[in-house]
C-alpha cells in the first residue's frame, strides 16, 4: 500500500490568508507533499498585507532550497538586494555606530573559540577591534558583496548573507510557484468558521459569497487578526510589551539610493528607531515607536524628515503588540506568521519565524486524528525560538548609554528576563556566550551586539592561556590583514546584483 493510500492520512489543508506567511506556507507544503496533499488558500485582494518583512537573515536559504528557488529569477522578480548584516546607528550612545555582520569573526583555529583568542590578545595590548576580523563588516563599509565559499581555507568561507526584497512582489512570486505546484487560490473574505460540535476542530471556512472550503488541517496566516487561532480557538496571548514597549510603526518608501548598500540600517530615535532597507527600485523606510511617548503625526514627520530620497507614497501606519500566542497549535489549527505573535523587525526575524513555523509543521505534520502530542511539541519548540529572539532584542534596548529620553531611560532600568541577565553577567565575567545549541542567533551575533552595545568581557577562557602570546597575536594580525586585502578585490554590490540577474548596474544604466 502506498503512503498516499494509507488510512488516516491527512489530505486537505486550508490556509487562511495570503501575504508572505500564506504563500510561503502554501509553497513549502506543495513542494514537500506534491499531489498527495490538496492545498487551498483563501485571501482577499481587498485586504492589504502588513509588509514589514522586507529584510531577512541567512536562515532564508533553508526555505529557498526547500522550494527549489532560482536565485536570479527571485532577485529579478522581487527587486531584491543582498544583505551582509545590520548597521546600528546611535543605539549604544548618540554618535556611535556598530555593525552586526552575518557569518563569523576570524577563522576557526584549534584549541579555543576565536573570540577568546582575541580577548586574550586585547588584554596583552593588541589594538584591533573585533570588527577587524569580519569580512562582512569590511565589505558592507565599502558597499561590496561576495557570496561565501565552502573552502575553509578561503576568507570567503566566513561570510553569510541574506536579502532585502519587496514583500508584495515576494508574495506574488511565491504565489506563481505555489499555483504551478497545484495550490488552489480562492479570492474572498471570510464569513463563517464551521466547527465540529464534539471535538471543537474547524471543519470548513465559508466566504462572504458562499464558497465553502472544507479541510482537515487549517493554517492561520491571517496576520494580527488571528481569526482562527485566537478568534475561533481562543489560544490566548502573552504580552511582552513591558520588555519591548514599541507598539507602532509608520512606513514609507522613497527613491532608491545612488549606490545600493548591502545592509539594513537601524537608527535609534527619541521614541524608537528607524529602518532603512535598500532595494533595486526603491528604499523601504519606517519608524518603530512607542505610541505612549510619540504621536502618530510626530512619528510620520520625523520619518519624512530623515529619508535619503523623495517619498514615493503616503505614510502607512501599523499597530502591534510584542508577544506571542500561548498556544500556536490548537486542535487542527496552526498559526504561522503574525497570527502566532510578533517580535518587532529590529533584527529582521519576522520571515525567519514564518519559516521556523513551517519547518516545525513539516517535522510534526499530523495525520487526520491530530495527535495532541504533536501540537504540544510544536508549541514548546516554537516558544523557545521566540524566547531566544526576545532576549536578543531586549539586549539592544537595555544596554545603552547617555540617552536621556523616556523610552531609553525606561529600558535601561527595566527588570530583565533572568535568561538575559545570566547571559550578560556570564559574558562580562568570563567572555563566554551562553546560548543553546539550537538558538537562532549564534555566537557571532551575540558578540556583535554585546560588544557593539559596550557590554564588555572582563576575562577569557583560561584555555587561551595555553597559547603563546606572540604566536597568537601574529595569527590575529595576519587574519585582519587578509580581511583588509581581500575586501577591495571583491565586486561592488550593485555590480554583483547586475552580474547575477543579467542586467547593467544602476550606475551604468543612469550614465547611459
């Protein structure tokens, strides 16, 4: 008997909501299951999407490989650019900036982690910052780009990268892939949710025009409205706004930069922070702020006064609350995307959390009987993801200096989660980065932000004392020199994009 014929197998999935979350989920399921699974997606052309997810982190490569994405075609279709990391301006203190690079610092050497070698050498007089050992940081500063290479002997092996893209064009691109793979799209607004009187499971969705979409598994991609997971199933919500007080955003696109930078920029403002995301055809901008401390009109005025080019649309406002559903899988309803919770876009994790939900759903994909143990496991591992990211974001707000505005004073003195207190304290004492093996943000990311926000290590792993000081210093200086020599030999970012998509770079096109 073939698997597709086994009794009890789940055969019908209904996804409520399109946008990035809906079409990522539909594409992943269609590519993974093929014709064994009937997938229907309900969305309304009249309902806009939030669209803050224009920047990603390197984990997106997992999703791209899963669906067999053609990178050049994707870059052309979504007007994407490459991303080597995030620049933080005025976060630590006014006038200060640092870079959170993708990839690693230094190279892997035997004996002890690279940053402990650096901490030892610094204690012995080496005057080189951690950033000197990051090729991604150097490339970003020079508006250059290169992809990582697998050969560990090459400094290019230390790189990581992600993308910036137009979220609406991305959803549209994925829709084309999903529909070609057999996904059925229904255009309409939800009217009724039918539920089984005994189990409480959702059995069908009915649209305003009377279409009835029956299924066995329902995936809630309805965004902040959470129409199924909260509206029907009452999952509950855990509010984290006492740690992450920003609850509004205003967004506006502007004319593209003359030279497209291969990084996101985050600039701290009086009541929050401003993002800048460069694309091939425009630049995305937004101001994330605390509404209790700043009016919407003031936020929009601040954003419009700090653009790199003329605005291309009217400002658009978003409301949100930082936090997560107490349960993201209830009965036969799974929440993916904003319906499962929201952690503001400071470290570009929104799209990662969509694919994190998708990956966990694929691993725990149920039969028609909806084993509750699978739902419990999904909730535990997804909550762990959210907790780790939450701590990482809080670190940015908490570790600041010389910023007297109410938001920053509040965050500097707020009570922190014990998990973050332990991480900060251990790094200050011993230089150790205490993270779990499956945490999203790895050692290099924590090092970038801890050092960037001036949470400094007072010691290093004693194992580093087995190293000869002169040899260790010479090795570090050699690595920094390799980084410095390699960067100018690599292409400019716009040229790298043009080479991949088969088009002239914007500067050449404008000159012609």
